[in-house]
C-alpha cells in the first residue's frame, strides 16, 4: 500500500519479484526507467529500506506497468481482516516511500487522477 485515507487505499497491485522479468541491464538501487517507458524500482538484497531495519532478503523489483490502483478502504480493510488476510512484513521509511512514489509517477500507465493524489501525498512526506 502506498497510502490510505478514510475512503481509499492506494496500492501497487502486483507482487514484488526477485526475477528480472524485463531483463533490465541496470541493477542500481532505486528508480530506473527501462527503455524510456517502463519505470521500475530496485531494492538490492539486504538493503535496509524500512522502519525497524526492514529489508528484502533477495534482490527485489517493482515494475510500474498498469499496477497502481485506488481501492475503497472498506474493501482493503475487509481483505486484511479475512482469514487469509494481509500480512505486514515491514514499513518503508518516509524517504524510501517518497522515492518509490516518485518512481511510480514516471509511469505513463498510472491514471491521471491517481497520479495527482499520489503527488499531493508525496509532498507531505
């Protein structure tokens, strides 16, 4: 989840992956735009990126291609409360979250209304 308010949750609706599915060449920590159209965020293994020392155990990619969406908070809350639920593994630091949102906003696949709201939220971090 990128952020939530009383009405909506803004999500990256894809699993993070340790696979380099797009065969990107650069493995630089942070945001890179692949071939001028596909931004992705790369977390190297064991790089502390969250509160309480949270890190990913494997190199991890988030590709921003039609996967940032807005869901009603009640739907998100219901999913979190279900038996299979959602499990929080860690929380990104505000600075890391700001960098991740900045990267997502480079995607041409994010709807304008969501991009505008994410931009406003990013400024509060």
